[in-house]
């Protein structure tokens, strides 16, 4: 993978992971008021949805870490 493509993938994973953690930790009402958010709340309850998004955010951030590590995107910080 080209270095700039790896940086784009890293940035996407990082933003999506932080957004998922934001939903889980900060009770973003705008998210839970969408049709998909309401459907998940009916199925799992608000606490279940928050736990799901917390775990999803952690997994996505781990994927960002793996891309960063494997492609040495922040190698200049190690110098």
C-alpha cells in the first residue's frame, strides 16, 4: 500500500473510532434520535447500544493503531 493511502486509511479509522467512542461516552442525542439509533434502542436498550458502540470504537481504534504501526506513519516521532 502506498504511504499516502495508508495515511488516509489511518485517518478514516481514527475518525470513525473516535466518533463511535463519542456516541458511547457522551450520550449524543442527535445520534440516538436517528431511525437507526431508535431501532437499535428498541432491540438492545440504550445501555446495550452504548456498550456496543464503545466496543466498536475500541476495535476501530485498534485497527488504526495497526495501520499506523505496520506502515510506520509516525516514525518521525521515534527519532
